[in-house]
């Protein structure tokens, strides 16, 4: 048991704090600035799985609820934030994984939507850009979409392959990429 949990500030307390705050809309975590309460032994794996003290969090509803109070701050760290407390957690890569892709329209008029492992649906556009990061060692591309705040979703391999079928060559835009939300996202670097 961590010192946070001994003081009563653990996952159960966080759940109590946010159960009344979470409805259809996301809570206004950008307006909450409580002091740091410490760290919690929560890790979000690269595949989107949430672990508490090394064990998988089995209840999707709990993971979804925690995801609504997740924030990445200027220091590059991730925190679960309520109006009264803030606890640091660990994230291996991106906190979310895009597990679905939906297309509306075609060509320059199309809109692409991702669905994350925690149930968010986001249109890829200027506010939610798609970016590719190439691993310097393996040279493998990793595609990300900004979901909210500074929180990104890593596209699952299946979604990335589906996205690849939509790529078109646009020399006037600088290479190969996709259109979504009126923006061309160059995927060739």
C-alpha cells in the first residue's frame, strides 16, 4: 500500500471524487489546479492497457472514468486530476490507442474519425492533427492523433493499415498523405 493509499487517497477515493462529476461531458480538468498529492502505481501500457500495482484494471467503466480526468502537463508527466487532488501516473507511450477508423466523404472533402480504446471519437482535423513519429532505431513509423489537451492516441496497427489504404499522392502538398477535416496530413515526413 502506498502512502497515498494509506492516507485514503487511492483509486477508490479518486473514483468517489469523480463519479459525481462525470456525465456526458468531460469534466473541466483544465480549470482544476489542486496541489500534487503524490504518485499512484498506475501504468498505461503502449497497447492501451491500464495496470494498477502491476495488475490489469479489469473494469472498462473504471478505465473510462479515469481517462476523463487524465491530463498531461508542461513537465511531460501525466496526472489524474480532481478539484481536490492530483496524482502522478506513468504512461509508456500515448495514453490512448485508436482502435477504429471511420470515413465520411471522399478526396479533399473527406473526414476521418478515430475511436479510442476508452470510447472517444475524434475527427482528424486542425484541432486534432495526425502526426507520424519515426523510431530512430527501428525506423518504424508510429502514427498519433491528438485527442484532447496534450493527450494523444497511438493508431493500432489495424487502424494504421486501414489509413494506409486512403493515402494519396499530392505533389502540391509535399508528398503522400490523407485529407481530413479540410487539412492534408503529409505522412511522408
